[in-house]
C-alpha cells in the first residue's frame, strides 16, 4: 500500500464530489478488503503450496474459501483497498490509479494467468472458470462436485 500512501500521505482532502458518504463507503471497502487479501494469500500458501508470484506459483488449484465466489479474490481485495482509500481520503488521483491497476490486472489475468492456469490444471480449471466469475462475486458459493 505504498503507492496509496505516497499519493495521499493519509491526508484527508475534501470528499469526492463533495459527498461525505463516500468516506464511509471507502472505509467499509478498506475494512472488507484486508481480510479478503489475507485469506487469499493464506490459501495460496497452505492449500496451493505456492505463492501469488509467477516465480513460485501454487502447485494445486485453489477453489475453496473466497475462491468459491470469485476467481480472483486477491486482485479484487487489492482494488477494494485502493478504491476504498481513494474514497476515504478524497483522492481522485488515487481513484485514477485504481483504474490503471484494474486494467493492468485485467490484462495480466487475460493474457498470462488464465492461459497458464488452463495449461497447468486443464479440465479442472475449465470447470472452475465455467462456474466462478472472474471479477464480480457470485451470491452463493460454488460447490465443487
């Protein structure tokens, strides 16, 4: 979270669009994003026997916990943290940065991560993709047969 800190220094600017309710929404997003990120990292290490980094990827496909709702909870959590801080601190620059980060995540997932996981895990990954959305979480958890 170095970049958000560098951009805001955690200084409160006027609320985005002058609506102070965005601060509350931002705080909720930050509070929601942190445990999602920590849970996702833990599942990669404990169940996947790897890390999120491409140099040490998981050895097993992780389809439990929050991965039953959305394929990329780690990226979603990071975006919640960035956008949440942007709203909380009233930083339009940070919100613009969040859009750039989302675009980078989207391209990385589409061009590298998904093809790599499909080649590594084959049909198991294909079934996962068919049942769990990439970015917008399901309302009910997917139950692997």
